C-alpha cells in the first residue's frame, strides 16, 4: 500500500481516470478493492480535507470507479424504466429562461421536471432494499472519515 500511495501522490489529474481504473482492476483481481477504496479515502482526506468530494484528484476518481464497479448494474436496473418513460413522453424540460426556445412555457416545463424527478425518486426509494452492500459501506466509510466526531 505504501507503493500505491506514493504512486497516487504524483498522478496528474488528466491521467487519473486511466490510473484509477487500472489500479482498481489490479486490486479487485486480488480481492483487495476495499483496501484501495479505504486508501483513497484516507489519502484524499489527508490531502484535501473538507473538499475531497468536490475534488477531481485520482482519489475521488478511484472512489467513482469503485462506486461504478459495485453499483453500476443497480443504477441501470433501478433507473432504466423511469428514464425510458421520461424519454417516451417527448416533453421539454428546459427551465432556464435564457435557454428557452419558441413554444416553451416555463410553467409547463417545471411540471415536466417535477414529473421526471418524482419518477426517478420513486424508483430510487422503492429500490432501497436492493441497494448494494458495498455502496452502503462506501457511504458509511466516507461519512465516518469525513465527520469522525459524528461516528
């Protein structure tokens, strides 16, 4: 882990996606992806303190790749039907007055946005029992690491 940590400290942002994916693949192949996840959290907090989740470093990229690896299929399975329903409605969703096109009505578009949001939130809430355990653990680890006083 010291070698991995030393490598991560010198990674430039443009290279972070490829390196994060490669490291995660290597660690996962050895059954150690949780160790890489925890290392990314610890190093990221040490370097970026309160801005870790707004950062674009290799640490947050590793966490994003990890979340995608352990939760990607859950996300697709959960949101596929509501997104297809939203797309089939063929409605306009623009609510920025500066970006409206002829025929757009903000009030109607706000209703469309609320409809889409309700569909997505309902799907997410109804799928809580299927939320992947590794994602639950990631969220708990992030929370306890970022806010140790609340743990």
